[in-house]
C-alpha cells in the first residue's frame, strides 16, 4: 500500500488528510475529484488505511493488523461499493451496500469507511438515497465519493462533502518517478511524460504499454506522409488503426503532441521543448507548410474526434474526418 511519502504530487490533499486525521477533524463525506488515472483510488485507500491504522500516526504504519488487512483489500471496515451495470450506480446498489449496512457499528476500528468509485455514475435516485445517509451519518461513518466530474452530482450532495480536487502533477516529478522508480530510459520518459499531461496513472500506463512504441510508430508514419496520401490510402490507414481501437485516445494524443510540437517550433524555432526530437526534420517541414490557423484547426479536430468517439460515433467516419482535416491543413 505504501505511504503518503511515496505519493508523487498531491501535496495539498495529503497535507489536508494528515492534519484532519491528527487533529481528529475528519468529515463524514468527501469528494475526490480528478480524471481517470489521477490517483483517486490510491489516495482514498491511503486515507482509509491511515484512519484505521492502530498506531494512529499521520501515515499508515503498514505493519499493524488493520494496515495489513487494508493492504490485502480485506478490511471489514472499508467497504468498496460496486455496481453491476457498467454505466450506472443504481438506487439498489446504494441501498444494499451503503444504507442497509451503515448502521452496523465498525467491527474493529474507530471508523467505517465507504469508498464509492465512479460516483458520478450514481442515478438521481441513487444520489437521493445516499443523501439521506449523508445528512445524518452515524458518528463513525466516512463516505468517499470518487468522481471524474463532480459537477454531475446533485448540489445537495456536493454541498455536504469536503471537496478534494486532484491537480495535475508537474512534468519534472513525473519524469523523475518514471526514471528513478520505474527505470524507464530518458527518451521514453520524456515521451510518456509529454503524453501523460500531468496524469501519473497515465504516465505509468504508457511506460508499461507494450503497444505504445507500436502506436507511436504507426502515428508517425501517417503524419510524415499524410499530405501526399490519396483518399483511398487514408481509408486504408483508418482500417489499419482499427486494431488500436482500444488505445485510440493514446493514438490521438500522439498526434496532438506532434502538432503541438509543430506549433511550438513554428512560434519559437526552439528545438529543446520539442517532444518528437527524433522527427525534427518532419516537424520543421510541417511548421513551414502549415499556417497557425491550420494547426489550430487540426488540434480542434482532434478534440472533436475524441468527443465523437466517446459518444460512439462510427469509428471509421470519425477518423476519416479527422485525417482529412489533417491532410488539408
Ligand atoms: Zn497500521
């Protein structure tokens, strides 16, 4: 499980948790808000483990019975709410797993902690059911809602929770972690850090991804030659990348970094900050050919493609539209 000392970034949240635990000012309800991979689960687990640690220090001791149970995921006083349907947490989920059990006193520790991942998927009825519990929680109860977008929660819920917002982590810290702890080589650490955009989970995922180099290579090949490609070749290229459908956001991010490089180089002629240093010849060429407006159009269409894919628009269609915008600009 580790300790707060091992966490990269999130200093404001860790300071808050440590002092809340030490000064016995723990709230009954929290929202931990941050994007996927930002570290919500890790922080919630550390928070819960610290609250229940028998040594009651500012960090979990990792040695006592409670810490070991928490580490193994079998602590009877840490309840992780699950849901059966993939995209919604129903009122039954909340009733069965939270409301019906919260009045049973903790088995061993001073707290009983409920962690609700993807809490922004709670239906309105589920939220209303939870609201009753949050309004009058038993003394020992702590509820942690993990959200990517806390704005979707009812104001009545949000106003009763302490909001802990996970911020982006500095690139230097991410790179240091990748190189020192994961022993990722320098050039790859640079690449992963650039793509992660402040998200540690994403950086780790990329550093561990077998496909990352492959996807990067595929994207680079396309970007080098897309201007000269015929429509039929573009259709071919889209077909090839359907095998990366699951990693499509990585693929799109790679393209985004490429055009950010182009923009950066165009504006500053500075090679130092370019991520695709090994492709500098092509970055320069693209910077010469494309206008600022053109690159902006491409960056916007990348965002649009992401939104479309998230909304389950036809994959081939979304990608073809994107590639045509790239080709024309
Ligand atoms: Zn302990």
